[in-house]
């Protein structure tokens, strides 16, 4: 477990009854663990002009010398992370993966990847076990939460570029992705996360409003409405949304994902790099699975948040489920290294992290251990001068 001196220790005993309040949450044994939270120092803010550093209580690097680290977790060096008040966003480079229309070249793009050759720090969803987590975080609640995060993750393929994409990010001279391809027809691949699921039953007698049902004399009345959050640079507006498809359950290369065309786009926020898509799902089994996953995810988010969010400066586990190179879903584990507090607000932030990503990961949900499910989540944006980075979210 490592030297306990200079650490906070928290005993967490999870109540089984509470974990099973809703039928959709799988039955589990009570979680019992000792959680040791490291205290870490910050570098001199003078090394980073234009931002103001925030002092965090520090400890000797000796506290880390005996830490047990899992080989699948990309960690930051001890005593190396920042909390800064920032006046401008470092937009960096996006991580959208381009492909031919059929996506037949995606595997060759993955094989030629120079950012993460071999992709050794990406874990296939089906292979992910609790032992992949760092020893201090090997708890059923955290493991199940990550599984549900992956289940709610989708691949997004968009077949055109809107003519309305701006040349630059707002209030910036940073080029906006794909502006130079405005109006073109070509396929781009990113990631999104399901944010809302509504189930409609025949008893409600509300016909599905998708295009197929609107043109049918017998529209279905048993379906689901799914709302998905991604990055604005992945799907920019209504034009791109109607040329987009979501891949549900693309968990292995030989799998059989459910592919559904998107219906609409709304809640665009270019500055924060966030957008929402919606689609209607006719597959009742898929709808039920998504409802169960969302219910369980919300429940576990609340439980884990109560324990870890007060210690977020010390427990910095950061998890991303995404579709690198537009291929099957992978889980990657790391730590956040830099919290950027935006616009003078304590809870409007962007993050940098060691969690591995590749082209195709843009738009993926960045799970910061203990983050409550409220406001806007942090979607993966790409890479900037401080490493892998998120868009703006609310803590």
C-alpha cells in the first residue's frame, strides 16, 4: 500500500441495501476498503506565465516511493500537477479520426498510429477487470461505475462538414477543426456518451416521431429516446447531425453493434466545445439495457461522489472509454495532471490528464473519480501543450 505518513485515510463501508435500491442495479456484495489519499505538491506557477497558481498542501516525494501502480495506468510523476486560474483556453489539436465512407481503412490507421504504437494502455471492454484498477481503487462500486460508463459510450460517425463551421474558435485565433473542408462530404469518427434515456410504451400511445415512423401508416409506440453528448467539433450542427450515425455496443471487432441514424442536434456550445445529439431506438432490448445502465450509473455516481469528490485534489484517477481510430471500444486509465479553472470560477474547468487517447477519442466522457453527475461533463477535446485535454465542464 505504500508509506501512510502524510496521507489522509478514509474508511468506506458501502451499504448493500443502498446499492440495490433500484432493480436495474446488479446485486453486489457490500464494498469495504481502506482508501489512502496522497497529498501532492505543485510546481512554481512562475514557470507558467499568464496563469495564477493555487497553493496545494505538499508532502515529500518519499510518500510515493513504495506506491503500487498497475501497469495499465499511466501515472504522472509524483508532486506534478497544477491548479490554475486561466483567462484563455489552450485549444490544441482535435482527435477526430477521418476515414473513407465505409470505414474500411480504420484498422490500417490504427496500425500506423504514432501516438500510441501498439495501444498497450488501452483495455478492450470485454477484458476489463477490477485488477486493472490501481490497488487503492479496487472497489466494486468504482469497477461497476466504469463498466456502466463504457456501456453508455457510443461511436459517432459523421458523413459531412457543415458549411457553417467557423474559421476560428470564439474570441480566439485558433483554427476551428475542418473549417477548410466546409461543405465537403467525407467521414469523420469520434465518441459520445449517452446522457439521457426515455422509454415509451404502447400504453402511452405516443407514436415514434422518427422519419421512418412519420412516413408509416403504422408507427411504432414502443421505443426509446436517447440523448447523447459529444464535442461540438465532432458534430457541429443540425446539418452534420442528420448525416451522423451512432454505434451502440461496438465492444469488439467481431461484435454486432446497433447502428442508428441521428435525428437532430441541439444545445450547441462552441466556446465550451459541447453539443448534443438525439435519436430514437426501436430495439426494445437495447432500450431496456440503456435504461438499466443509466439508472445504475446515476446511482453509483452518487455513491462514489460522496466519498471521493471532497478529495479530488489527491485522488486523481481519470477514466476514458472511447473508440480510438473509430475501432472497437476501449477503456484507458490515468491521472489528471492539471486543473484549469476558467473565467474566475471555481467549478468551470478544463483538465489535462495522462489517460491515453487517440484520434477517434474526441467527444468521449472524461470521468474524474468522484465527479457528481450534474451540469455538463468534460468531453475529451484532444491534445494541447500540457498533454491530453478536455473541453470545458462543470465540476
